[in-house]
C-alpha cells in the first residue's frame, strides 16, 4: 500500500503488536529519551504526503539505509559508525531498546542516525520511490502461533512497499532463528516479482552479528540469513 494512493488511516487501524515499554528506565536513559531522542526522531508528513528520507539528514547522503526493528541498536550503530556518509534510519517502538541505542549514539558522536518510533508499516508505505538503498529486518518477532502469523512484519504488503521504495539493485537483508518463520520468509521473498533471492546463508563481511543472534547461537538456535536484491525496473539501468 502506497500512501499516495491508499490511506495512512487504514494502516493505523491495524493494531501495532509488540511491547513499547519494559522495566522502568534508569535516570540516564530517561534523560536521553527526553533530550536526545527529540533531535533524532522524525514524523511522517501531514496529510498523507510522501517522505523523502535524504531530507532527514543535515548532510548529503551517499545512500540511505533502513533497519526495521533495531532492538538494542548494535547492528544499526555498527553500520552507522562504519559508513558516516550513509544516512541510517532506525525504526523501533520498544523504549528500553531506543534508550540503549541513544546511549551509543551519544558515546560515539554519531551524526547519521535518525529514528522513527511508530509502526514500521507506516514508514515503509510513506517513503518516496527509489529513495532507499538497503533495508534490514533482523530477528523480528516470529509470532509462532498459527492465529498470530498475520502479525509478522515480513509480509507481501511490506515487501511491496520496500520494493517500491528501494533503488534498483538495492539489497534487503532478513534474518530469523525460527525455522517456521524462515520457511515463511523464503516463500514470500523467493516468490516476489521485484526481488531476486541471493544465495541463502552466505554472510557478507559487512553484516555484523547482533547480541540476540549470539545468544540464540549459544542455545543452539541457528540463524537463517536471507538477502534479496531489488530487480531493475523495466527500461531502467541500475
């Protein structure tokens, strides 16, 4: 669903699943939420307009990358530190995770991260076409019960919106440690007309592991890694 032709209100009517708050934040974390987050957080244009992500940054971005559900932020921070000329957008609603990310942003002095703290589906549907060079969905909630699978963030609708927003040749990376979700992802990404499924399981050098992934491996849950490349649009060179 693209907000230019659909309705952002219709997306909002679909409930956002997942926790926003955990245990109480420490005073230092609360200070970051109150003082640093407002400088990095952005909202979508009013009236259902599209968002040009390059305009979120105070410098000319070589590329713009998006991580949906960044957890505690270690992957996003590592990518931002390695590529200061790339604009990094992180999407997360869990407040303790946001606070941990902010602590690293402050400690490292990172200038290339911006945050969206609402439903990722709204953001994906609002991005201007061909404005996103890479996207990540790493270890999303698998919602293992059959009746809950409709809540999974990897859906045909999400893939449609990301395909519309991504540049030709742009890369989508997805990871899960849940076997059923891995099959779900393989079926949807592999069958999507706008993505070419690259070699599954091959880990590029610029894909650092997350803390969640390391904990999962320690308990015997192996990560499944997926990479999809946005196909070249007809008549357009990459």
